[in-house]
């Protein structure tokens, strides 16, 4: 019989009847209708599913719960016909533990509506919210949003832990959750939508940690509607978003993943925003902020920061800020930007500061657009851009620290040449949005005559600072100034020469591993002028590197190769030359072969990158997976004692001055020149022996002690003049392990002792003339005649002599029965069974 267990709601009713004013208000109520009655059903092949609860039923459970109670779900609940579209109403502080169960509104109602205007806390744990819905009006209320959870409470705090929000919708704000202070931990939001703001969540502050937001959408059709594809924070309070992932969220206008407005209430509240260690990928917006849009009032007194985040393939289709659109109140630090895209700045549009960030694989002209008040520091930008950073100059002096870098280059007379550019300290190219006047001064090195000119480059042209070269042939030092503040000048050299018959010259380079020396190749033309600003291909170790000559006509590369000699090929147009690079070791050591625990040790000599001894310095060795630190002496030599068991090892020495690693082979030999398994016949003359090597690998002299352990007994024996140590074996027939121990090193062998008595059980009939025979073997296993054998059967002893075949026999005339017969020879006994039948 199949049986269905039904829990009845009397359990809750009984528990409620027992409540008194003194009861703990944190009582736990189980939201279930079942009891332990068992109802037997007819035999059936059907599998009965767990019961499904209704929203009406759960509303009743919550109504019965007191302030601060915990309601625990033990089944799934779904919207039921006739239930209000306002959803399950909560009017008190409460905790609902879902135990992984699902609440499904089926697109008919909000799931939870918090209807109270006071300072209360609501906690939801381990619940899956599915298909919550609000069109802005329900139960006579005009609702701001929140398809799954909507809070109308002015000062409420909503805590949500380990919950899932799937396919929820709000016609206004917060497709899944709408509230004031919302704290989310380890939650998952997928396919939630809001028509205006916050595809998944709308809040005024709170925390988000370890959450995933995927395919959430803010749809809107009006300006500043359709913002914050995953989260919209109208931030009057502190907002922290950490360790979360935002994937493929979208907003019609701003902030494909996040829109955060701060200090925006007009009542003097100063909020703080921290967005740290998050991953943003494939989020999109139409206007600005493919991943993040942030904005606030200009009187902010607190730091707003985006830190340690990763932005990949976020896009803006009609505006700028492919990853971030912020303002002059936001600091961006230690973030990575890859393949983000926008019509304008592909990565960042506006910020207070951008520091320690990496930008790669750009899809437009530049990465960053900002006002001149921005602080830029230690950013790495790698892409084939026209420029990297676009600056809009304001009325106040520029805070952008830039370098006016004049080119080292070659120009044919009357040609057009790029004469200068602005860069930050990391070499990223800066362009200023308005026209910047550059005053250039050329000084001929030979005649000392000077010429000055003025160049203006306008952003709308998008062109570099070009100069129409009308100078006579010669070498010119180039410097100048710009009509901006906060910049440094880096002079250049201009060679004006029509001769392009180039010659390359390069000397061989010898350097120590990771030394500061660079390999250089010099370019000159037919007039023997050093040619700056020209590209040279340098091929070494199978890799080709392109370098540009400096003001002295030298193109150079740093050499970080391992020790060895490498051929180098240099090419510039048709001009070629070859050279070699030799990298010397800064660690010197030799392979060693040693006898176990003798006096031979490993030594290595350490030098620095200038070839000088690395004196009195702690160095490191790695052998057999274990690291050891040892000091060098005044000669840079460090020693490591080798006390390893016999075998082959690789030792790695590490130079702390440059990180070089150097390996040698260590071979440790055993002290045992000979030790073999032994097979012998009982009490023959064969001995177990080992041969010992001395520390110098010669055979040990007489008197070296070796300890043997066999069958649990220890024996001490000493070597002879040839280094052999012998052990007599007088054990009973069987197999044994013998272990020799010398100088802490052990060697083991198997000892097999064979019997010299061969005999079999005898089965016979009474007085049928059968004899019990035993064959005696000598020490080599051959039959042994004329030997006396003693038989003991039934308590009577008999002595017999073996014949020429080594066989001794005894006639058996016993009554019917079973007997044990023992054959004894030379101290050895062998027992057999004799069976006599009647």
C-alpha cells in the first residue's frame, strides 16, 4: 500500500493557544498544514509530489506570527486564485527561512508587500522568488515597484541572504526588490525587469556582496528612466557593492549594470559609495555608462570609489563611457578594462582620479575622457589608439600632470613631421579638447642658430602636432612650451637630411644575468649623421623586437635572457648588421658524486650583476622539494651539507640579487658495494655478506662494524681486510628478511633456507608392506648416503641409515589409525602424517 503523510495545521493552532505574554518573542513557527496522521491509499503506481501551499495559507501563517518571530517554510507556495495582487502582506519585523523552497507568484501579484512606516527589519533566507509582478497599482495602493519584495516602510531594513530572484517584473522601479536600506548577500538575480529604474533592485543604500546579476533589464522610454540594468541606488546613505558579478545586464539610458546617485536629496545628507572587487562583463546602455553610471551633487564630503574591478566588453551604443560614466567626485583605482566600447571614451568618461589601472584592446580612438581637474597616475594603456586620454580644459588650472615630449626624428627637407605630443608619466598619449598652442624652438648644433615657430592643434581635426620642415639640413635640438599649466618639457632632436642610405652598427654585448646593460644598435646615414626616431627590428632568441632610435641614433633593448650566447640580427630597411649577446651566470657550482654521509658537500659561488662576489648574503637552495637558506662567506661561497639517502637529486641555487636559478646534479652513492639475496640449504656453509665502501669509495678496511637484524634478533659483525662483513645463517627452513645497518644507512635482503629432509605423508592398509621414506640432502641439495636419520612414531624412536640415494625407510606395522611421524637429521625435524586403514 502506498501511504501519504499529511501534517495538519492543528500543530500551529495548538502552539498558538499555548502562547503567553511571558513567551519568547523569537519563537519559531513552521509554515505547514500537515500533521502526523497516516492515511492509507489504494495501491497505485503514481508517485505523489510534495504538497504545494498557497499564498493565502502563507499569509495566515505570517498573520499569526508575532513581532520578531521566525517563520520556517517546509514546502513551496504559489499564488492562488482570488488572492490579492498586493501579495503577502507583512506588518511586523519578521525572519522567513525558506530552506530552499520556492514562492511563485505566476505573474499575478507581488510576493511580499511590507506595509508599515517605521524602523523595522525584515530578513529573508534561502528562498527562490519566481514571477513576482506589479504594474504600479495593487490593493488600492500606488506602488513604487518591487515585483518580488516591495517595501513601503520609510525606514525599513531588508536583509536577503542566499536567495534567488527569477523572472520578476515591476512597471516602475526594482524589478525584484524595492526598498530603502537593502542588504544582499550571496544572492542570484536573473531575468528580472523594471520599466524605469533598477532592473533587479532599487534601493537608497545598503550592501551587496557575493551576488550574481545576469540578464536583468531597465527598459524605460523617458530621460533618466530605464537606468541601472541590475541595481539603481538613489543613494542618501552609504552604498557598498563588493565581490559580485554583473553579466549581460542592460539599461535603456544610463548604467547597464549599476546606476548610483549620491548626495542628491538636498537635505545635507552626505553619502559614500564603494564599489570594489566586482566583475562587469557584456553589460550595455544606450546613452552612458555601459557598466556603471555614477553622479551626485558637487558638495560631496566623502570619498566615492570604484576599486579592484574588472570590466570586459561593456558597451554604450550612442554615448561615452563604455565601462564607466562618473563625475569629478569618483576615484577609480586598480581596475582592469578590456574590449569595452562606446562612441566616445570607451572605458571611462569623467572621474576625480584614475590610478593604477590597466586598459587594453580598445575599440575606439581613446580610453578616457575627463576634465582637467582629474588626477592620472600609473595607468597602463595598450592599444593602437590615435591617443589614449582626452582632456576637457576647465576654468581652473589643470591638475593633469603631463609631459610635452618633443620627438627624436628624421625629416627630409620640406616634409611634414610630427614634432611633439603630450604624454603622462607612463607614456600614455594625452589630447586636449580645445586648441593648445605649442611654441617650438629649433637650435642648429653646428651653427648655433635658432628658429622659433608656433603650432596649434585643434581637437576637431583629430591630428597630431605637425611641423612643415623648412629648415636647412643639419642636426637640431628641439624644445618649446605650451599654453597650459602643470607640464614638463622633454626636449628632442630633429635631423634634417635627405640622405636615407642608412648604416647599422652594433657591438657584441657581454653582461651578467639581469645586469643593467642594454644591447644597442646605432643608425647613421651616408652623411654620417646619427639618425633619431627611426624603427629598427632586433631579432634575438627567435623573437623580433621593434625599437625606435633615440636622439643619439641608438635603438636599444633590455636583455633578460638566461645565461648563454645568442646571435642577434638587426634590420632597418635594407640595412642589416649582426652581433652576439653573451649572458654570464651569477651562480657557479658543480655536479657532485659522494658516498652516503661522507665529507663531500655542495658549494656554490654567488656574484652580483656587476660580477662582484655576493659577500655575507643569505642565499637559498632547493633540493628534493625542501628549501634551505645559507649565508655566503667573504668570497661569495655558500655551502650546503648533503645528508640525503642514496639516489640522484637536482639542487637549485637561487641568487637573491637578481633571481637567477642554477641547477646541478647531486649523486649520493650507497656504502654497500655488495649485498644480495641468499638461498641456502639448512646449515650448509653459505653465509650472508655485505661489502662496505669507505668514505673515499675504496673498500673498507678491517674492523668496520655492521649491525644485522634478522628474525627480530640483532647481531654485530666486523669487516675483514677486503671490506666484507659476514653472517652465518643457521635458521630453520623458511624465508627471512635480513637488514644490515652501517653509518645510519640500511640495506635489506631476503634469506631463503631450504630443508634437507624431503618426506611425504603416507596412506596405507594394515600390514600391506608400505614403508615411510625420508630423503636426506647435502648442503648443495644432492642425495646424501650413509647418514643416520631418527624416526619417532607413536612415541618409539628408530634410527636408520640412508642408502646410496640418500633414502632412509621405516616399515609401518601399526594398527589402523592416524599417526604423526617425525624425521630428525642434524638438528632439523620434519613431521608427516601416517594413515593406516583396517
